[in-house]
């Protein structure tokens, strides 16, 4: 390993030591240990240190093909100590400012969504509900003629809605092969015959019950 690579390795490990310090403070800021269960904190700690170890190893792999030397650990400790003594206060202030900005932006967006979207929808539903109640009250107080007109209007609307479906059904029926049409017609004829037989059987059954029940009375 040349001196240049060793120098780059030391610089990168010093930077990674500072990174680990900043990441640890960020992790502690968002974790809130006193409010968490111990097993949750334990799992989070393992995941955090595993991620940091893989990140440091990846940087070391890029710099010197992951050759571990004693000065690598020394550089990591020096970077971590330099962050704790020189950069921690500034970093925590910047982090808190970013958190406050994000929280305020979120609250502002939440308020805008409530004012511009949710409240108009709620007011619209309230207006529609009020109109329906007024319409029901009007139907109770108006004459039968108005009620019939309303029923006819609803039936007309229903026919208009069903018209495209009927047209589609006619088109599909015309596009069906003749064999399918013949089968459907035969099946419909069989159903009609079964219905007629069912009616006849029920009539005879009623007649038999009456004939059997007559002498007993």
C-alpha cells in the first residue's frame, strides 16, 4: 500500500468517525430511549451498528480494497472524538432547526389540506344531506301528483341508464355464433317448460291434499 493510499485511508476513516458520531446523535435524537421498550431499543441498536459497520467497510473497500490496519481504528476514534469536541454542538443545532422546519411544514400542509379539501367536502355532504331532508319533508307535504311525477322521473332516469346496457346486450347477441344462440334459445325453452310443469304439479298437489283432507274432516 502506497503512502498516498494510506493518507486517503486515514482521511476517509477520520471522516467516517465523524459520520458515525453524527449518525449516533441523530439516532439518539429520534429513538427516545426512555419511552421505548428494552427489546425494541436492543433490536434498533443492533440494526444501527450493523448498518454503520457495513457503511464503514464499504468506504474502506473503495479506498484501499478493505485492508485493515491499526491506524484505521485510530483514525475512526480520532474522527469520532473530533466530532464530539468540535462539531457536535453545531450539528445538533442544525439538526434541530431542520426538524422544526419539517414539523412546521407538515403542520402547514396538514392545515391547508383540512381547509382546502376536507372542510369543503364535509360542507358539501352536509349541504346534500340537508337537501335530502328538505326533499323528504316536501314529499310528505306535497300532493300525490308530485310524488307520481317524481316516480316517473326516476323511472325515466333508470331507463336512460339501462339503455346503453340494452344496446350492448343486443350488439353482443348479434356477435354471438349461431350455435351459441341456438343453445341459449333451447335452454330458455327448457326453463319455460320446467316452469309450466312445476305449476301443473303444484296444482295437482293442492288437489290431492284437498281430496285427502276432505273425508277426514
